[in-house]
C-alpha cells in the first residue's frame, strides 16, 4: 500500500515518530500528507529571529489556525550584527565565506562575484534593521502573541546558542550564508527582553513561563 493513501490517523501516527528533519521530508511527499501533518510543525515549539523579516514571516505563518492553535512554546532569538563598509566587511573577524568557512583574511579574487552578491544582501539586511522602530516591533510581537491562544512558555535567547547547530534554527543559518557575517558574540539580550515586556503587558495571562538565556543588564531596559 502506498503511504499517501493511508488514513489520516495512520499518517499522523507515522509523522509523530519522525525527527524534525525527517518530518520536513515526509511532508514533501504530496499535498495531502503536508496538510494532514501541518499541526505537527510546532510540536517542539517555534523560534523566530528578532529581525524584521523573521517577525513578519512568523506572523504570516500563524495565519494558519492548524499551526497557531498548536504552539505551546515560542523562542525569540536575539542578535546584533556589525555595521561596516565594504572594506571593513571584507576583512571583518566575524566574516564567513560562502561555504561557512572562516575568512578573516579578505576575499579571494575567485570569490569576488559571490562576495558582491553577499555584500548586497548584507547592505539590504542592515538597512532594514537600522530602519526599525520599537513601536512597530511591539505591535508586531503583540499581534503574534494574540494569534497564539495556547502559548504557555516564552523564551528569549542569544543567536550564538544556534551557532554550532544548523538544524536548530535554519533561518539563522540561511541568513548567515546570504550576508556572510555573524552577529556579535556578546550574549546581550536586553533589547529582546524590552520588546517582549512592552508587547506582553497584562494582556496574555495564558503565558505561564518566561525564560531568559543570555546576558541581561537591567539598567539598559
């Protein structure tokens, strides 16, 4: 019997046994399996980078009730990237090559075309982040929380926690490969904590646990 013609209950039972990476591949078999297992996407919680694109992308994802109603845990992953010119970017200690190799000695001539594309992505990303307004971010996070009626735990962590675990946060590593630059490794999560406290207020009694993993200076709030 083909897997795709099995009853939905059996498909779900199979999917529940799969690891996250295997579940992604299983959902690619056909549209029926993808729709049937949609509710399992947030089973281990969701994580979102504290960037404009990631927050907006999560808000769009949560328009799907099958996902939003099953989220119990949400992690906000914070990081701050260096602001630099092209010359500074090319020799920055936090620069990565196109294949995630350390490249602190400048761009090799053979990589110039890829470097041009990476720096263009970096410039667009930095411009987007520099144009952020706290009030807009608070509204966006508030709307995300409003779409999660069964959210129980909210966590904040520094992006460095994902540095050596590509499978843990694919969006972070995808961004890293695009802009070739990693964030500062200072573990300071104060801006993300401030964003959460302003967004949550007294409006979400369903959130029972708030966890912080990183450096937090209360004086900077």
